[in-house]
């Protein structure tokens, strides 16, 4: 029997159409929109760019400028790429960046210096409840400490940051607690654990599969699309903690239809491929607990010290998430896969930080493909959308705002999330 992860209700998405769910909205792009609003003869003027094109330009400039390149970010208001440079005695690097179409900003800290600061934090301040990532908008390392970092641990963190020197790093407190967002409930299930399907893909051997969070993959080997249902997929590879938080889960039935799309509740968004994140970029997240949410990318190559261990190489955002959203898809309004929900602090009432596994890194690591040539995208809501209200309530997910014990929800203890209360926090239309 084929397990089709296709929503019951599909609506064609017209060009320029609007999807409104909760507090977030997706405006599909005009296929004929110009990606460069500047005339050809205005070489020194910053180009008007889409976020994906800005990411490509940043990659090219990183190679062109060499050590003078000190990071970049996307200015969403002006739709421009801002490139940080440490010019030294060579002002030609500024001219090169401007000719390429970037807005240029001179800064003090080089990427080499910022990387050295991050290594010091790793060796001296790897404390559960902390994270750090380079923020190119401030040209500093942004260090975040959750509510558990107090007393001697807080003093140790502050002392380490001060040792980096003035203007190198800043510290901020988060009101919540860093934890992965696995829970008991709907979407994809294994025992008492619930996560969200991220993106459907094609595994290296051609079989249909999907990506989800690694801490979900190490929590259980087999997953179902219904609470208490028969397993439909088996974990093939999983990484957590360590160099990422991702898992490849293959469908047990090779005839499973795994479309390249994200289910938004009452219609779907086609996914054309995967892309790198850019700081300042607008992104959207779909999760089985909170549905659709949006926000911005704040940092890249983030290190997060979860209770279960340290995870590196993540994307830091201000998009909200809650228990059960783990593994869910992060994507752009024009259908590019960006990340898989890992964890963070806060919730979708008070806000907070959420970290994502880059999809491009996960695909490369597991040897899978996504998009038109592969199986594709996160029909993650298929299981949730098809489940009745009784199925959702039966998930017994942990209260979304409960930080206490949240660390036990992920990893090997994901099953411990069940029994915390049969409250349904889903905001998705079914």
C-alpha cells in the first residue's frame, strides 16, 4: 500500500497570490519580476536583488575579495547586499565590491579574527544554555545565554567575552531555555515522541525519503504518520549532537509519493530546490505544532550548547517555534528550501530564538537530492493535516511554554515528552 503524503485539499497557487495563516503570510513571486533593478551603466550603484541572488553574489565576492571580505548581509528594506570589508591599504577591494553591485561598509573585525574569537568561546565557555554566531550587521560575535546560565556560569561567560577584547562580541540574555523542539503529538510519530517532517527528498539509491531533525532521528528508528499507527519510514542516517542536527528517513514503501512541496494547510507551496541562508533574509517556517511562522535570519554557522551536547553549523533566526516543530521546514516565499527546525528558546507567544539545520549541508551529508529532479519538499503537514482532532489531542504533547524538562524531550529521551498533558497547540487549518 502506498503511503501518500499529499494533503486532502490542494489549491493552485496563482502568481502573486497570498496565503494567510495565523500571523504569517507568503506572497508568491512574480515569475517575470526583475532581479536587478539597476541599469547596466550604474556599475557603482548597489543592485536591487532578491535574497537568493544576494547570497550568490556574496559567495562570489568572498572569493574575489579574499581576506578583505568580512561577511555580508541582506538589507531587506532596500533589497541590497551589504558587504563588510577590511580594506587595509588596498582601497581597490571597495571598488571591486561596488562594481559587483554590493553596498560596501568598512569594518574593523576580519573573519579570521571573528573565527578566532569563536574558537576561544568554544574552548573556554562551552556552557549548556549558550550559543554564539557572527552577526555581520554589527561585525561582532553575538553570544546568547538562556535563563539557566546564572552564577558562576554567567561570570565565566562574561569573563570569556571580555577576554576577546573590545568590539569583538556582545552578550544578551534570553528569557527562555534552549532545548530541541521534539514532543509528543501529531505530524510524524514514534512512541510518545512527535516531530515534523521537513522536506521530501530522493535518497542516493533513488528511494523516496524525507529530512527531519537529527535529534528526532536518534530518538527512534521508525516513524509513523499517525498517532499509534504503523511505521511508514525508517531512519537511515542521523547526526546529533555534533556537526549538525539532521536525519534522513526512508519510506518503507518504495512506491510512496513524496512530492516536492510544503503543505501550508489549505494549499501547497512548490519547492524548486535548496539554497544557502543569508543574514537579513526573510524566511518562513512550517511546524506541526504552530503551523506557519515567519521572521529573519540573524546569523550563520551558529554554535548551540543544548543539554544533550553541542551542535555546530546552524542558522540563527528570530522565527518562533515550540515543542513538536522539530524537523519542520524553513523556506523562502519563492519556494527554496533553507533549513530544518532544530531548537531554541521561547515560544510563539513571547517570541525567542530558533536555530535551523541548513538543508544544503544535510543534503550533501546524506547524499540526497531535493526539488524537480528529486522527490523534493516538506509535505510535512500531510500527516498533521490528515489527522483528526482526536489524533492531535492523543499526542499528549508537552505544554508549549514549558521550559522545565524540555531538554529531556529531545534525543534519547524524546519519548519522555508524552504524558505532559493532552493539550493541542496546533494553529493549522485542517
